[in-house]
C-alpha cells in the first residue's frame, strides 16, 4: 500500500462524492453516498483471500509521460476530465509514427469509482506504445443512464479531435473498461453511428466511433434471467443497475434492453476482446454475444483468468496478463499504417 497515494485519492473521492451528492439533491435524485470503489478499498476486501496481491503501480517510469486533468467536455458546472498517458516523446524516425490509443472507463456499479483506478493499466499500455486516456464520467447519483454513454463518446471524440496534438493516430482508437466500465465501453463501441446515443455529434465532423472494444468483466445483457437475479434483486432497493436506470426491470424494461450491448451486434461491429474473472455473474451475456459476433464474422476473443476475483485488473499479478491480452488484440485488429516517406 502507498499511504500518500491512498490519502490523496481518498480526498479526491470525497470531493467528487460531495459534488455528486449536491448535484443529485438539486435534481431530486437519491443522495445517499455510494460505497467508494478504489484500488485501496478493493484491496482491503480481497487481501485476506488473496494475500499475494499488490495494487498496480501508478508511478510514471521514464518511458511514459502524463498529461492530467484535461477537461474534455463541460456538463453544466461539472467539468468532465481525463488523464492522458503517452509514450515518452520519440526521436528520429519513430517520431513520425502515430500511436494507437485506448480510452479506459472505470467501474463502480455505475455509481462510484474514480478514473485513477485505471492509471496502472494506462501506464503499462503507454509502455507498450499506446496512448491511454482514463476518463471520469457522470455517475448515477448525478445523472442516470444514458449520461455515461454520452460522456464516454464525448471523450472518444475529444481524443480524436486532439490526436494531432499528442501524436495519436485518429483512425486507431479503442475503448475499454472494467466491470460497469466494461459494459459502458462495450455499449459505446457497438452503438457507433447511432445518433440517439451521441447527442454531442450534432454539428461536428469528428466521429466518436471506436475501432475496437475491450470489455473486462462487464455485463453484455441486462435482460437475461442470470443478470436480473443480481441486478434486479428485490432485496436491494435500488440495485446499482436500478439506480442507474431509474427503476427495476419491470418498470424500465425498455431501458434495460437498450443498454445491453448484445442487441447491437452486426457485421460492422468493431472487434471485441472479452477478459473475464472466475466470477461468472459479472460477465453475463458474454457467451451469447460471442456467438452473435462469430455469426457476423466479427473478430472476437475471450480470455479467462482462472481463480480470480472481480476487479482483478487493479492488482498484480493479474494486471500483466490483462495488459498483454489487450495489447496483442489491439495490435492485431488496429494494425499500424505505413508512414509516408517524405523527401
């Protein structure tokens, strides 16, 4: 554990929770503070059963540079921000090559979590030659579904619009996330070009489309019986999903279906990588979605990490295989383009 880092993130989390509670109160939404979801709080829950785990490092190595606290869109008084992790500035011939990018979406049951949770993975992606943006988005105490979808699409658009400033290839931008962030990333990716999911697209030629998707232990189908057993449990009033949708399945059935990535699979769906834990309930709908993808000849791969808890990607030794699978998949399905030779 790193006490200074934990204290700093605890302060940030409290400030964010207070702002969200104030916004929710003014909107008439529930104001009870959700349980914090950070690497530190998750470590405290898991370390008894997994005493060998370590929180992924967030210190920058010399090969990586970071540009933090970039506002990618303003929602009322809330400036939504991202942190951008990049390979250290190359020199010589390598400087002409544009790097691929991935936008990373944190989890937290759609109601909590912080973008810093994905900093360790973002740093390792940058070490492998990718730009990685960790993003904040509106959580359910502040704004219900589909606000988070709109926000992450806006983040994708920002990265593409500013690709030239950071040496990013605008034609090679993926979206990924873990847990609730995996579901959000998947839905963002499979709904490219659908205007109803992207109100910020009006009046701009810059697309929010993703060229690949990485879903780490996130739901693919809210409507299945297996998903509703947990997400629509009457003993939880409201459940995390119920709070996000503003009602239980029987009350908001159309929204529960609309937010399920599996219903958007088609021949133009981007390639999708699924990385899963040993906890099957968090990736409900994945296998059925894979069958649909294969039927449409959409590239897909599933990587399962045995004997892992949910949130495994926050910790070593599981962060390394998560990054390795992601890098290999994106290099295959977002290959580098030839660099023009100039005289």
